[in-house]
């Protein structure tokens, strides 16, 4: 685990690979340099290149070869630059999988960034792997046996959708226009300005669904409160689906859930399938859901949702079914029974239902998450894998260039005669940053 914020990387020679869309990795490089690290960067497409300002790194390299050339290229770079630490975003991208394997063999430490396990106010950073590749224990006794830890209240970020969309459009447009210089690169998703129409469709559907689904939230929080199951869909092409799910596609998951619900759920319950908000412009499962519901005889008991308020839905659901989405962990936090159909860090006895999906519909009420275990699990996540902030939006009140409150978990909260909100922010700053501000 990475427990000491940016101090973990003092005096390190870092190589950074692909990051989230936007300038986050360039800003992070500035923070790392201030913390005493020497930072290098590899770009794989023109989107990476555009968001890699040269003054953030000691040197930037452009890999323009075939994927088959990558192992030799990376090995040479690691040796020539005397790299001792590798940082990247997402451990399931093909080039990153190779990089992690090479570093494991050579004894080079790795840090993997990912979207926050606890959303929307955190990002994830772990050694070696994230999600189902994480080294987090799955034994509930481990978390219940931890000493009580003080975890400060998080600072709400608000919506990051607008910023993520902006950086995404710029990144994909640059990658598309710069394809002649990186002609061998293959992205893990569709990459190009051809995505423009999908962004327009997403915007249109968001506002259309606000109108067309107005009656659904009152129904599910009123007459059907406690009598509906929520199935949260994931993005098409998501690595979590491709690598850690056991399903070939989102469509296969939909068919599996509707079929099981029709055969085994109580007759007075309904099923609400919620579309992933970031997949709104790319996928539409309305015809599939309608056909599956008709085939299994539950047309009047199946609903397809887009833009409903998720926390409100969770508080009224009898149970939640996910592949491995963090929506499931949010549901656990709300005390809602959860059935995971894939593999995830929070599939821990006492947090999620351990039986199969067919029995979950009738026995969900027996699988209410253990609140003490959840609190211990959450505290451990925050203390060892989570950092306050976003890849797309700077956290207010934090002076790091990356906009993330890099926590120093071993430090005691400073006392400067400030109010509680200021004290909470100060506590999240690393040692070197506090010295810059004149603190102890």
C-alpha cells in the first residue's frame, strides 16, 4: 500500500505511462518533482502528448512502434534511466499489463491509479494492482481486527462530469488528429473525433430522460419502496467487464439478471436496470430489455432507468445487483443487500451476499451488510488506498498542482487556531507541503 502521500516518492526515479484523460498526470509530475522525485514520461498517442507539458518532466518519450516492440523498448528505458518506480492509470490496458509484468520480474515497484473505490470524492492509488488485482485482504476478520483509525471527513467535490467530458473531448480529438505520428497505437476503447456524435447523443438523452422518467422515482420511492431490486449496468468495454466479470458483454449480464429475476424473485417485486451515465451516448439497451422482459414474462415488472438520483434509489431498494461496480459498495454503505456477479475487492463475507443470484432475490433481507465491518473496511480503504480528489477537477482548498489532498496518514492533525474545515484540509497535506506553508 502507499501510505505516506507524495513522500513515498522522494528521491525516486519515476517513469509515468498513460494516465486519465486530461492534464492530471502532468500536474502530478509537478507535485512529484517538488517532493524530490525525478520524473520521466512515455506517450502512446497524440492525446498523451498534448497533455504532457515538457516542464513537468525531466524527459518525455514517444513510443510509436508496434505493440510487439514495447517489451524491449520499455526494458531498455528502465535500464537506461535507472528507473525504480513505475506509475500508470489502469492495470488492464494491454501495454500496461506488459509493463507491470516486466517491473515485477525486475523488482521495480509500481503504483497503479484508478477511479476511486469510494466515489465521487476519492481517487485510488495502490501498489501492483487495483480492483480484483488489488492486494487488499478478503477476510472480514482482518478489517474488524484493525485498531480504530481517525479518518477525517471528506471534502465534497461536487459533479466532475463536465470537466471529465471536456478533457475527454480534447484528448480524443488530439489522438485522432495525431494518429499519423502514432499509427500503430491501439486504444482500449474507440478513439477519435468520430465520438463527437455520441457526446451530442449523450447530452440529448440526459435531458430527454429527465422528462420521460419523471414518474419512475416517485413510483420506486413510494408504492414500490422496499419492493424493487436495482441492477446497475457498467460501461461497454470497461476493463472491469472485460477482465473481472465472467460475462462476455453488458448484454449477457442483462439477460442473466432478467432471467434469474423472472424465475426466482417474489411476485410483488420489480426490477430496475440503471444505465451507466458515462455510457449514455454509446449504448441503448431499451430494445434488449424489452425483448428479454417479454421473453421471460415480466414486461410489467422491468424498468430501464438513466438519470435517477442514485443515493435515493439505494435507500429504497430491497437489494442491488452489480457485476463489480462501485455502485455496489455505495449500496453497502447505505445498508442495502448487494449481490456481486463478478469479482471485486468488497466481495467480503458480511458486506455482500455470498450465495448465487437465483437465491438472492428471496434471501436478500438476510444479507444486510454488517455496519461495523463496513466502517472498518471503509476506514482501511481511505487510510491505505484512497486520496481525496479527482482526476478531472481540482479539490478546493488544496494547493497541490494535481488538486489532490495527498494524505500523510502518519501525521497528527496540526493545531494552528483554525476552524475545523481548515484543520481537516491541513491534515491532508504532506510534510513537505506543510513546510512550504510554514506549518510544523
